C-alpha cells in the first residue's frame, strides 16, 4: 500500500477514467468474524499444511500474525513475522507492509515490503519459516529494491509459480503500477528484469496490491486501484476514487491479462470484483486461498467502514472474506 497526500490524489485521479471500468453489482456481506483483533491491512491468509490452522498476516505490527482454528474465528493475535524489524536498512524497516505468505518445498515464504508513505525508496524482502509460528521466522533480507525515479516501486509483493515451474514475483507500485520478474530456484535472486502487466494511465497511476491466482485454465491478476488510506471523514474523495478491486485473466502467469471486454490491464483494462457498498468502504489489498475445510476458494481483503464512530478510519480496517463463484469463468463473490 501507499499513502499519497489527498490533495495530490484529488487533483490527479479522474473519476471518469475509473468509472468506465465499473458495472453496478450487488455484493454479498463479508463473513461475520469473532476475535480480539481490531486491525487488518493488506491481508494474506493461508492454512498450515500440517493441521489446517488458519494463519492471517497483515501490514504493520512488524507484519502481524493472527490465527484461528475456524474461518469465522475466534481469531487471535499471536505475534509478528519480524519482531526485531527487517534487516533491510531502509526507512520503514520497523513498519512492514503487505506480507504475502505461500508454501513451497516444505517451507513458508513471506515476501514483505519496506517503505514509507509516498516514497519509492523501497524494498521487497523475504522471510521463511517451517511452521509460520511467531519466533520461527528467518529474515533472508532483500530481494529487490527501488529508488526515486524508477518506473516502479518495490512494494506489495506476491509470489506465484508459473506454468513452467518458475517462481514469479508480481509487485508494485502506484508509480508505473504492476510489474513481474522471475526468481531463481532460491526464491530470492532476481532472474529477469521487471515487465509491466497492469497500468492505469491516469496519474498518479493508483494501482497496487496485486495478486495472481490460478483457476482451471487461467491465471487471474487481481489489483487494488484508488486511494487506500488516510481518508478525512469530512473531506472524502469523489465516490469511486477509493480502493476497489479489478481482475483480468491470461493463459500464462506472465499475462497479457485481459478483462471481460478483452482490454489488456496494461491499457487501463480490468473487470470490477468488489467496490464500496453498505458498510464496506475502500475494499482492497486482496488475495485468494482454497479453504481445505469447505473446498471453496475464499477471497480475502481488507475494508474500512463507512458507518458509526469508526467510519473511514484506517486504524479500524477489517478483514473481509467471501467465497468465489467461478462458474462464469470470472470471479464472482458470494456469501460464505
Ligand atoms: C478502532 O481502532 C482503535 C485503535 O486501534 C481501537 O482502540 C478501537 O477499539 C477500535 N474500535 C473498534 C470498534 O474496533
């Protein structure tokens, strides 16, 4: 995620450019959850292979770890991936963003971002663990780094294994939006140059939080677009300029990812998956996992509230969970 000063956003994001990509939809409510956690941002949710326990990871709290035995909870905050901060020597090393956790070769891999609001002085790092429990994570350090002037920003990493078995990292960006590069067999060394796979040409190109998921014959690229954070309840952006989630699909994990109208996501394409509705405001930071208990694919996201005393406050962002109906070949959210 990236926070940009609201005045810049207001001046730069054209509502029209984003609205052409949306269609009206009735969204199901997120699953009702119980637990002692009050904050989730940029969630990553997976089940432990050994026992099916649910592990949820979030931005901030040193990459917080929240666990549950059932999807509806109770959820419990148990610790952090990096309680002693990242070894990457950059501002933000004590405030990790957007952990992305997946299981390969008997280990859990957590890619994470080190950055601060509005900066391209950023890095993607890697930590690994055999169990995901607090205290078991080894910080492997930097995978990739960017600086001011680069066409992209090293934030919001997501790992997928491509159709040839090669680990592929999707990341970005706000600046230049979403890019991908191959990793070597160590899952850490860059093995190709970044290639752009999604772009919104409306400055400041507010696309980030990408996630690639394979279903049947397609790889689906999900992105979050719009203002994620720092909302002033008394001065909200024009409706539709806040976070929402788009998708495109491709027969390759490397794209090109086309939306339902055949428009490439590098050319402003994207089919809307979820946008603000009811009490759900600015949903994004999304991911997908297959729930081994129900067999369903679950769409995982955060959202702010639009009602009550916590309306529009990032400090009260919640975990959103819905099931995915793939029967049309496109992800349609349903109740769990
Ligand atoms: C909102 O967030 C604040 C700050 O973390 C917390 O103290 C408060 O309990 C939260 N309120 C709700 C209703 O979750």
